[in-house]
C-alpha cells in the first residue's frame, strides 16, 4: 500500500516528514507528473482506440515490455488519472473505474465468487445490490446469508467453510448503521473470507475503510465523489492482487466509464474536501434540529448520540456526511404532505450532490414490495430520507420548518 502522495509527485512533502491531507490529495494526486502536454488540467482522451508507430512497438506491448493504451475498453489516460487520485484518497494500491456503482459491485462479485461459494451480506443495504445477490448470483449456485447490519455476532455465526466474501455498506442505506469494521474484518480474515465494503455514504475523507481492515472498498462515484448530480460511475479500490481479477473482468464484461464522465469525476474530486466539510456540517445541524422537533418521531444519523452505532461511528469516522433518515410523527399521507411542502430539496433519488434531495423510500424504492416485505426491511410508511446538499444550513432548516408545518 503506497504512502499518501506516492504517485502524485508530493516527494518534497514526504521528505519533510509531512503527509499531505485529504483535500491536498483530492486536488493534486494522480495528475502532477503524468501530463505530457503541460496542460494544468488533465485532458479528456475522447478516443476508442490507440495507434502503434510500428509492429515492433506493438510486439513490445504484447510481450509486456512497453505498457501503454491499446483499446478504450481496457484503459484510457483520463481513467488512469482518476484511478491514481482515488488510490491516494483511499490508501490503495490499485483502483478501477466502472460505468456505475452497481457495475462496480456486480463485477466484483462475479470476479471473486464461483459456483459453490457462499457469501454474507447485510439486509440494510441498497436494494439493487441485494437483488443481484439473491436473484442473479443464486443462478450461478452462489448462496447468500443475509444478516442484520453492524451485527458482528451474526456475522461470526454466518461464516462457513465455503464462505468467500462478506459484503456490507457502512454507513448503510437508509438507516445509516456503521459496522465495527476492524472487528468484522478480523472475524472474516480468520476464516479466509474477504471483506468488501461499500463506502459510498462515508467517502474516503470520512472513513478510510482499507485502513480499518477492509480487503476491498467500492463507491458509487455518482454520489459524493463526483458531487454534482451530473454523471453515473463507480470505483473499486484495494490491493493489486485483489483488484487485478476485477479489472480483467471489466475488459470482458464491458462496464466501462466514458472518458468524458471520467473527466467530470476528476474535476468533481478536486472539491471533495470542501464539499464534505459542508455536507458533514449540514447533516449534523439538520439531524440535531429534526430530533428536537415534535413532529418527528425518530432520527437516524450516526453523529447523534441516539443512533445505535454512535460510539462505533465516532471511533472510526471523522465526519458523518449529509444523509439524514427520519420518521414523521404521522402516517403515509403526513409524510407525503411534508415532502411535497419542501421547496429547497428536490424530490428525487440519489444523494451526495450539491443540491439537497428528499424522498420517501416506500415510494421511491419499495413501492412494488408487499407490506410484509417492507416491514422485514424496516421500511415504514412515514420514513423520509434527506440528502443535505451544500446550501446554507439555516436555509435548509427554515424550509424543513415550514414543510413540517404542513404535517
């Protein structure tokens, strides 16, 4: 695992015994020493293929003596700049980009699981990830055990001799559970099981999951990493030996990120530190305000002492981002009146952008589930998920106040 700054030309800072901070890495990592044309910003390499000067150069490439780009499904210079930057932010040896966060998850599962394997996943996670595991991996005879989130005892009991992978989000969606990752990863490693963490809600600035024991970490780059609700992408980070089979699988399955989207992600990452400071501050301020409001039954935010995983979260995380889940003190119609009365947050899926978004999980993601299925996943009729953007906290709170007046 490289030291911060190792691939970005921060040699002077290392020699002085000073490791650059997260915002510095977000701005400079992966780009400084890799520009061939002296452009300050990395160019968009909008090409599908790369040419060779002659057959000798092609042969050198084929024999592994001259690494370079060949075809746009395998590599692209704009991708590599993003991957280098994400390596430094996560403290990883390698990173690989994907067309979406879901593509990052599904390709990783396919690359690291084979027929007869068993995996463990948590039930408080993105429903499409759970759907892939239960409906698609099962066709390949990969069995899954679903356990409660942040429950290391359940994890220990679920591990088998043929368990290959433990997958969890941290924080989870929508109740923001934070797993005791060092303990969970230790339990898994003792049994030869890989730990894969979806750290989308945390970002590498709030939690470096690899440093806390994860073997692999993935993100939906659509969310905080890009931060502007203008692209869809994903990334997997980790040791070279574990990322390599996933990168090879991308070349076969083809779930690649467009060069222009990669460039947008590169640009978004430069302001990650500034944006996360505001997301963290807004999320905490809004969560505290909501918890004190008489028309809110319960708030889930890992930065609140009332959250069941508060102690773990404050031990492992440096910030808690901008997603706040809460129950309106009323029924389904009361929650609908609240969301419809909001004027700053857009009613929309997703999270992590500069604009605040609000949704009712029952309507947005679980409408086609039976009442029994919703109860099994803890999706209440008045549950609301708010993704705080980077607006002024006072304005967000004022808007929530008037919206709650409609309940």
